[in-house]
C-alpha cells in the first residue's frame, strides 16, 4: 500500500514540476487526448493488483496467455465497445482467469 502512496506522490510532483513557466507542459499521466479521453490498459491494471510475490511467480508467457485469452473473449463479447471499456473488462476477466488457474 505504501508504494501506491509513493507512486501518487511522485505523479503529483511530476505534474507540478511540469507547470513551471520555463518548461513545456507535461503530458497527461494516462495519455489522454482531446478526442479519446484517457488511455487505459487492462494488462497494466491487472499487474498493479498483484503482490510482488504473485508477480514474481508469473511468467511472461503466462501473463501474455491470460491477457490474450481475456482480450479475445472481451472483444468477441463486446465488438462495438470503446477501448477503455474493453480495457476494464479485460482487466476483470484477467483477474477471474488468474484466480481460476
């Protein structure tokens, strides 16, 4: 839990550092654009939910397999959904697949 606070403090520090007049404006943390809104990543959200021990036990191929399976299923079930909805649903399904493994 402490790392989340540290991460938030770092993001806030970076955001305020980008506000100084002699620097260019900082880019949004989540990659928001004026037309699309924030870019979210279901795979990254899934990893953020895991403990360091769980991440260490997860191989790259297993992570890719869980992500690919979840994303394919979500896209099949929601063909017209926007990318942020797909990402949140992918994140949710990845958690289910992780728990059922």
